[in-house]
């Protein structure tokens, strides 16, 4: 599912776009799959930001912000 949200990134507001997969619960015959968010683009003040310039810690913060935003705003039904 394509997903976008706004968050504070290094000060200014940033628009984050990516693909969010809510994952699947473990069942008897399937190990399940954890949720994941793949960042496709980051825009600050309508200019695209280079993702490769971000450290792993910042990327993890963005991923957590995506999970939090999706949890608060996503309704699969």
C-alpha cells in the first residue's frame, strides 16, 4: 500500500512517501511477517531530499514515525 505522511525531520516538516505493509500474524502453518515501511522519497519544502545522506538511526526514526502514523490512521476495513 502506498503511504505518505508528514513528520519533523532534522527540524523542518518533511513529507515522507513509501510503501507500507502491515504484515501478517503468525498462524499454525505460516510464520507470519512483520510490518515494514520502504521509504521511496523524502521532500522538504517541495525539494526532494537524498535518502542516502541519512544515517541508519534517522532512517529507523522515520520508519517508527511511519508505523505510528499508520497505526493511528490506517483502517484495513
